[in-house]
C-alpha cells in the first residue's frame, strides 16, 4: 500500500514537471533576412477546343501539302523561293517592257517634232519663193511704168493684196498704178529742153541747171511735206545726180 502511494506521488510529480515545461513560452525564432523567393510560374494550359482547332488546322495543312507534292519544310521552302524568283523575274520583265515603251514613245515624239520642223521649213521656203516671185514681177511692171527708184517703190508699195495663184503673180499691176498716181516722184522724169539754148557746148550747162532745179524742187517738197516718201525721193534723186 505504501509502495503504491510512493509510485503515485512520483508519477504526479513527473506529470507536474512536464506540464510546467509545456507552460513556458517557446523561444523566439531568429528572423530570416534573406529575400523571399518569387513564386514559381504556374503551368499554362491550352483549352481543349483551342488545341483541337490547331491540331485540325495542322492536319488540313499537311493534307494540302501532300496534294501539292510538298514532303516537308524543305520542300515548302524551295517552293516559296521558286515563287519569289518567278515573281521577281516577272517584275523585271514588266519593268523592261515599260522602259522599252518609254523609249518608243520618246522616238515617236522626236519623229513628230522632226516632221513638224520639216513642214515649217518647207512652208518658209514656199513663202520665200513667193516673195521672190512677187518682187521680180513688181520690178518688171514698175520698170515698164517708168518708175526710176525701184527699191524705194518696193518699200512704199503695199503688197499685202498680191498673191501667187497657180504659179502666177496676181495684183502687181494695181499696186504699181497706185504708186504712179500717188507717188509721182518715183516716176522717171524727162528733162525739158531749155528754150533759147543752142545745141552746142552750152547744152551741158543747161542740163546741169535743169538737174539742180529738179533737186531743189525735191528738197523743197520734202521739207514742206515732211512725208517719208518725199525725203526718200530727194535722197534718191540726189544720189542719182551725183553719179
């Protein structure tokens, strides 16, 4: 009986010590100053519908490639390179054709300009021949009408109405007649024979006196009228008499 009490008291004391030990607060854990590790990436998943669509597309592409005779990536790469080469060649051909077209257009334009220039030259030569023919006809008709100053007559004549028709000059007679009527100083005048003068050596003096009178009259006419044609006639007469 005493032994049982002794054992009981020991057990109680043992449990009492354990309870006392458990009641004491645990020691504080040391702080960790290291940087916390970032959370690991979560594994991404593809929805089944999306996976199935991609898989079906790949199968369709594979079937199409097989129909086209494409065995794999290398064959596809070769096909693409061949296509690009043909495309580049076609672009070069079109560019070459465009350059050829531009060259032809340039040649055509140059030809048109040359033809236009030639036509202008032919027209100018035709007009020059007509002017020369009109001048020759004017000289012929003016000489037959005793016009002495041909160059002055041509300068004063209005030849705008004179034409060349079928190779013949038309209208010169009317122009010369108008000059004779309106510009009589252009017509050659016969020196009158002085009265009372002998036909011997004194005739030379009479002729000189008559020439002086004509020149004086022409000078007075040019001075009083102020017209260009009178001045031209005076200068022409003076030049002729000084020969």
